[in-house]
RNA sequence: GGCCCGUUGGUGAAGCGGUUUAACACAUAUGCCUUUCACGCAUACAUUCAUGGGUUCAAAUCCCGUACGGGUCACCA
C-alpha cells in the first residue's frame, strides 16, 4: 500500500513551530517511503475561519520546500480537501453508523446538558453524558425527526473492557472503555466534530500514517472504536511530544514569537528552521546535524522520535541559521540579505553596499541583524561605557589616534590596501601592537569594540567620515 | 479529581543489561590563531542518568513504589 500522510491544520492564519514540526514529520514519513503528502483543511469550526489562511499555509509549506501532492489548491482523487465542503459525506457515514447500531440520535439540548453538568458538579462527580437518548423508542425518534427537533449523532461507546492503542512512539497504550463518553459525531449544525471528520477523511483519503500531537493519544481509543464500527483498517499512529517554549511552558501566540512567519520575517532561512525543528524530538542514527532535505528524507526514521517534550532554543536555531548563511553562494546571499537591509543607501554605489554586506556574511545569525550590525556606517556613533573606559585607559591612545588621523588625511587613493599600510606605519611609528593598535581606531570610527576586518570596515566608512570622527 | 504519558548537564540529545571513566551538538568559560574583536581551531564543563526499593555476578538501561512535569476528560480543534 502506498504511504500517504496528511497535514491537517485549521485555517487560523498562524502556524507555530510545533505545528510546522508535525508537518515536517508527516512530510518525511511520506517521502521516505516514496508516498504522498496531502493537505487537508480542518474548518469544521466555522467561527475560527480566517480569510487567506489557505494561501498562507501553501506559502509556508512551499517556503519549507514541502511538495503537496494533493490539497485544496491542487486536488487529487479524494476531494474536496476542505472539510466544510464535505458535509454531506460525514452525514452519510454518521447515518451508516446509526444504521449499524454504533451510533444514535440525541435530542438533548445544550441547556439540558448544562443542567446535567451542573448536577454532576454539585456532587463533585465528573460529568459524562449518560446515553439516555440511546434508549429512545423508534417512534419517538421518528416523530422528533419529523418535527425537525434539532439533534446530534453520538457514538455508542462500550461500557466495559479496554481499548488498545498501538503507537509507533508510545507503544501499547491501554484505555479503559468506562471513561469514554458517547461522543458527538455530528453536531446540530450538521457539521462533524473534529474527531469524526478525521476518521472519515483519513480513511477516505487513504491515509496510512497519522502523525499528530501527543495530546490526542487518549482520544485515539475513540478513533479505534470508530474504525472498528465501520470495519475499516486502522492507520499507523505516530504521536509526537510537544515543543515547549524557551521558558519551558507550552508554546502560545501570546507568550512569544514562536511562529514560523515571525522567524521568517526576522531573517531565518526556512531550510535552517526545518533542520532545527526536525532535530527537536528526533535524532538520526548517524552523528550528523546539518541535513539537506534529501538527506533528511533518506535518514528519517519515525521509530527514533522521542517520547518526551523538548524545549525550543533560539540560540541553537541561530547557530543553524548562521551555518546556512555561511554556506550560501555570495550572489544568493546578497539577494537574500538585501530583503532585510533597511539602511538608506541612496548615496552609496552598489559595490559599496555589496562589499559591506559581504563582510558581514560570516557574522550573522539572522537577517534582521544586519541593520544593527551595520548601524555605525549610517548613524552617528555613540560609545558605550566599556568603550569609554578603554579609551581613557592609556594616555598614549590620544597619540595613536592623532597618528592615524594624519596618515588618513594624506591618503590620496582610499583603498583597503592603503588602509592596511597605514595601520602598519602607525604600528612602527608609535611602537604599539595588538589591542592598543586596533581598538582606538575601531572605537573611534565605529563606536564598537568588535566587527569584521578593520581595514574593510574603515574603507567602507569612508575617508571623510573617519577623519571627522577622529 | 479520574485516566494517559514523560523525567539523562543551562538546552537539543546519544545510549536499548557488561568495551560508558555517559557520545555528539548549542550555550558558557579559557587558550590558540588573525599584530584587535569576530570567524576558525583547541580545551574545560553530568563521579552521574528525578527519587526510594527490587531483579542481576553486573542497571541510565528490566520491575515496583514515590515525587515532579505535561496531557486529557466540550455540539474546540
């Protein structure tokens, strides 16, 4: 059987890295086995829909270099790929279950349910629907339906015994049937619930491997019961532990910026993000960390997904990103970094800009950083305390700076080479070296104690500006 | 609260009963290199695998309890 996996987000227009990481796993499982990766939109909750969300998801997956074999914008045989457009399908299958005696009509109103819940609360008992509507007579049901009494369809759960869930990561998990509520399959608005839609769609779309967050592990018992009721073959389940935020808490929109788009907009490269994320909760058998997509496909093995949750760590992401930046071709790098570079360069020529950007290539962790790093080339400089302390640490520094100034004024053709020679001459003239030779001029010209190659830096700041800053 | 799952260093993690005096990577610290900073390179960083017991000649690795963390119990997904 051909391996088929699916990414099934709800269209909220927001994708945090935990979701993305699930998509990565789904994609890799499919491609590792030469299978298909599908996109399905789970919009059964009509209140959460956001315009443009589908395009947003396509864009995100495309940036990450995931090829969608079937989805709402490139339909295959199993369409539609948007759940709200499959309403009739769910109803048909829900009715089939009623027919078979595995589900029943329930006419309890939300008010009635609330009251039951209230009563259970008072007795400090957890509430569970008691299945009273499953005992309704045929005539009563007929009559209610004829009178258009609103209804939901509930799944009939076994009251005894246990259901076994087999999972690639967590192994064999036993769930007591007595805790399973007669869950709603079809809501009174005719839409299916998430759980029901999932089972029906996964089966109809030929999904062989279901990869999802660990928070669904308990629910899987209900899924299995549903598959059994239909007489369908169950998929292979791969539940993955959560990704936690840097503070060790659950990721959330509020508490940080762990969204793919935010990272992308800050100048993190999608392949680096993917590479970082895939290693969060999964480790390859070989001792390697930087992987191309092809290498990932070759090396991925769902059996090596870890059971415990892992914490997101920007520092490591930054390291990955820096690796990817360093490995870019210069031309590609320039094209890319210019999207993030916002300083006003109207009065500079292109070579100057390229030169500047290039000397920072091996210094960057993410794109946006270029603006802060190159600030001293565009704005007035401001020394911090550390610099001031250094500048006053030795009286000879004044002489050193004067020497530089004189030399710079005398340079007739301003070039990196000429500047290097000046540095050498100052060194001999005043007999200083190391920090004392470099730091004064570095601080005076850029206001910083670190940066790329000094001669390049001075060259780019420009003769006039340097002299005036001295 | 019931049920389910997890627990190796600041972080990601390897490890699947003996060759582990716990790999590798990020971060951190120090040194080397470049007559500076960074880049790069090198070294250091868990006597110990949440904890208590047990099984075994031998346990991070198997079993049980405890603690802690997380998840789940909707006409949300």
